[in-house]
C-alpha cells in the first residue's frame, strides 16, 4: 500500500540517551505505518555526552550540539523530544514552551507537583502542543483490554490493578545512576520513573483516585559509582499504592492497586492492567504479550477466555497480523499517535498521556509520600 502525501516534521532531540536513540531508529522505519499524515526526520540532537554525540553523528544526524538552547533557537526544528533527568524538566520544558516549540516530554513531567504545575502553566500560556511519554498501553493486547474495560462490559467495578515491574536494581553491583539519587529524581523516586506508565490507562478510563495508602520501600541504601565509591541510594525503589477510586457513573469507591517496582524478582519489564467487575473483567500483561484475557459472568456461570489480538495496532501498519508485537512497535505507535494528534488527524484512536493526566498522577504521588510518613490513608 502506498502512503499518501505526507507533511515533513523535523524533530530535535534534547537528551540523546536510550530513548533518544530509539526515536531515531523508529523514524527510520516510519514506512511501516499505513497512510500516516506525517513524515518525521531527526535533524538535531543536543546532549552533553561526547559519546552520545558521536553515536548520532555516525548515524547521520546533521546537527549535533552540547547546548540544548541551540535547538530552541533553531527555526528549522518543528518540535522536540525532551528526555532528560527529572530535575531538568522544569527548566527545559518551560524554555521550550516559551520558545514556541511543541514537544513530547518524558515522565513524570517535572520533579514534583509544584514543578509540573509551573510547566503546565507555561505550556498553556504559550499554546504549544505537548504530550507525555507512555508507550506500553499501545500494545495490541493492552488496546483491546482498554476497549473492553467499559461500564457496559464490566458492570459495577469490583477491583482494578495496574503496574510496571522490573528487576533492573536486583544486581547490587550495578553502578548508581541518576534515577537512584533524590537530587535528580525527587522525593517520589520510582513513582516518578515508572508511575505515568501505570497511571495512564486508569486515569484515561476516568477512574479517579480519591485516597491513597502507600507502601514505599527503599531497599538498597547505597551503590558504588564508576570509581567504586559508595554513594547514598536515597530513593524509593518500590511503591505499592492502595487507592480508593470512583467514576462519574459509579459513586461507590472501589479499591485500585498500583505497583511500581525496580526490584521485582522474577520480572524483566512487565506492564500489566487488570480490571474486574460484577459482569466481566479483563487482564493483559506484557509478560505474555500476544494474548489478553476476558472474564464473563452470565446466567450463574463464570468463565475466562484467552484471545490473540495479533498485530492489530492503534495506527495501521504493513506488518501482517500473525506477527508478534514488541517494545519498538509500541514506541512507533506512541509517536504515530503523538504526531497524528498534533496534526488533528488522530480521530478516535488512543492518544498519548496528557498534561492533565501527568498533573493528576503527581497529586497522587504527593499524597502517597504523605501517607508513607503518616502511616495512614491520605485524601487526594
């Protein structure tokens, strides 16, 4: 199938680490999308690391800089992808907004609620188009589960569970990095790094947490740096939030559990979503990404069924439905949604996380910190 005429969009990357490199890779397989209205190219990268600069230089990116402000002043750049440590979000996001640059920002969209609120104000005043990175809900099984989790299908909601579990910190010899230091990632710790992935779907479905009881755990007190010097590892690695939530149609508050863990033995990088109601339920996990499960209760009988959605994506692709879907595909779908929504062409397809959802998540995480200190449930 031949793509229709596409609008060229020139992207600048601020912070060319892991996810910046993934963006360059997915842009170069953009033709996997069918009839997308946009054709993106990565034209500039700003990063303080000479190794990162050299990687993008070898990859053929024409403009390389150590100063992100050069990208803000570049009229040849249409929008930005900003992937920097949390403590830099406020400064760079606000400057990007004031420069009139649309951007996709990394979570948690500010190191804390106060920072996120300032960013949101700058974006509103500048009238730029901004969304927040969250790619895991774009798996076909997740998309099918989200569509199934509606009031008609579920009925009265009994319980919801969502989480992102991985074991990147289970190796005690792993060198410390910025995500394990409070000064860079903030008091919310793992909730800032993983929380938006967990909050995105429940908040999108209109399930509003009203109170939270938090179990936050700082498991490893210190890690060595590259020089072998022990550095305080002063962030929460694991967070379990017990929430009471309600919807616009269901005033009874139901339990909802969010799990965000860097030390989850036995897990690699598992995102899951599980909603149960009086009439039905649904479950999806990236641990078994080719299927999702549906529960029904009818005429006194309970049954689970397992379905294979295939490579049925939010934005259509050339890939055959029988082939397996993976993380790079989810990133491609997230960027397809971002660029299509920016162009007014997304329609009723699933959209990227919004600033409003990021702010709501921050309110929940702030209340979770209070709960941890008070050892009691806190209102949101």
